[in-house]
């Protein structure tokens, strides 16, 4: 199996301001991740672009006041993962209850 990196740092402005490329991703992850990273009070800026629709690359720029841009990205990804796990768990629970009610 080949080791394919999913994230690459492309532009380093400082430790707290970097641009990352997320390979094989699009607006679905970009908008959700941008929203979660921006909820952190120490984040000054987080934005993304998909440079071309035929390329599945997402460019994510993060600028923070306190933590490093990498930490903000990892924290945001972990928070988004927790949110998604909660949504799936609640959906499954409600779905099972709805199935029981319909019998």
C-alpha cells in the first residue's frame, strides 16, 4: 500500500498563518471545517477555495492568535468528527424508535 498524504502545507506565512491543501475533498468538508475552526475565539481567519471543479483539491487558509495553524486544523477536524458522530448516533437512535412506533 502506498502512503498518500491527505494534507499538505503549501503556504507558510508564519506559525499561526498557513494554507493547507486537502486532497480528494470539496465544498462539503471545506464549509463544515471552516465553520468549526471559526468557532474558536482564537481564530482570526479561516477560509477555503476549490481552485477548479475538475480537481478535487481544497485549499484551506487558517490564521490564529494563540495556537499554531496546524493545531487549529487538527482541533477543528476532531471537533467536526465528534459532531458527526453525535449526529449519526442520534439519527440511529431516533430511527430505531420510529421503526418501533410504526409496528
